[in-house]
C-alpha cells in the first residue's frame, strides 16, 4: 500500500481520465493521493476533486512561479481554505524560472510559511536552484513548528541533512529511477525510512520505463521499486513506512481526512 504525496490530478492532462487512472493506481497498490494547489484559480477545483474522490486529499498554496498572485485577498482565501486542507502547498522558491523576481518569490514564501505555522499545517516545499535562501527563510520562519516535506527533492545529501534537521521529510520522485541518477540515490541511502515519502508529481517526472511520457499515479510503483532496492528493504516494508509517514505528517486520522482505503 502506497500514498502518492504529490500529484497534480487536476492537471488537464489527467483530469478527464481520473475515472480510469485512479482505479489503475489502486490496482497497482496506490491507495491515497495528495493534490497540491499551485495558484488561486485552481483551488476550488481541487476542493471539488477531493469531495468527488474519497482517496484524494487537498492542499492549497501559491507556487513560486505564480508568486505575484499572492495578494492580501488571496492570503485571506488561503486561510479560509486551510480548514479543509492537509497542507499548505505547493510553495517555495524557483530561481531557475526567469520570473517573478526573487524578492517577490521570497515574500510570497514567507507569507505562506507564516500562515502554515499559524494554521498548524505542514508545508509542501518546491525548490530549484535556491536552497541557500530557502533554508535560511525556513529557519527564520520556524518551519519546525509545522513540519513539511521537500517535494521531489533535487538537492545534495548535505542539503537533505539540513532539511532533516529542520524537521522536514524528504520526498523522492521518478528521477531516482533514471540511469543518470546519482544524487537521488545518495539521498535515498541517507534519508531514514521514518522521514521518507514517495510521489509521482504526475503528470510530470515520469519514471523509467515511462520517461518522456505523461506521468500517471500508477507509476509510483516504479519509483517505489527503485527506492526499495536502493535501501535494501522489501516493497511491503517501504510501503508500510512511507504510508505511515504520510498519515502522521498530514494528520489524516486526526483531521478525519484519511482515505477510506487507508483505514
């Protein structure tokens, strides 16, 4: 049994096919799905999706590439929606993107971290080429008070250790299956099972042998096989550990948002 801790099921490439894709994923052993928001226009759709599919739980946030959309009004809306969420996200910093400016991204990230700490919700953190600033901002914000996960982690083992010291979990995605993978394998070896999550980031980051195609939730099993092999555990052990981590981190039982198949 596995939990996909980050999948964009509201993406137009997946949304029309969910009646097929979700049963396919369940048949492959994926029993729960966390769908993060990336911009205000998509938040209500994610909330509707979580109501329509009992295995789907929602998160809401403003992705750094949409940081300009975080206004006092949207912060107020995000605070309201946080009552129905298991996390605030996807938030963070993306210096690989030419816009918006770094300061705009940082301001949006700080504002959403404050909200997460205030609401007692973990954060789903996106980072590209910005780990130095990201770690400093999270320390200043006291991210350890709310916890969270480094989504589709792409940093070094040293950076992973810094994230673990802040109380964060590390989520691995399809890149760990690639023939060129080096850092993801080193990170997988170092992160203890009790701080590890798995994700697809569907429809992006498809694992081997599906690389280059749209990623599907059922493909999480390919990532899981690679991680289990790297860590020297059985697929069952990995599934039990990472699913328990997700239930605990996102407080699914306490918030009564536990997908029925995980009861």
